[in-house]
C-alpha cells in the first residue's frame, strides 16, 4: 500500500471503530477537490487495499449508489405517507 492509502485506511478504520461500526476491510474514497490557485474542480479517488482491481472499485461505488438511492426512496415514501395521513386527518 502507498503511504497515503495506508494513512487514509488507518484514519477511517479508527473512526469506524470509535463509532462502533465494525472493521474496515475494503474502501473506496471519492473526493471532489478544488485547485487553490485556479478554482478548477477535480476528482480524487483512493482505494484500500491499493491494489484493488478497477472492477472491484466500481462495484463498491455502485453498491454505495444503490444504498443511497434506497435511502432516498424510503425517505420520500415515508414523507408521502405522512402527507397522506395529514390530509386524511383534516
């Protein structure tokens, strides 16, 4: 592992342990960064372990995408049901 990857892995693993979230086995970190001089946006990705295949990285990102989509859908359904219940009470 590169030193940066190792440092990021240790930091994230420590934060997860501190919050009782379990052990960190693999991760893909995706950050949007801004160039301080030009203001240009860039995308920074780091995976741990550093030699994780690209298809595995893509799979983890897709899994996160599906999880977020599920949470958003559940939230919208709950909001819609709450709105329907409010209308029925009037």
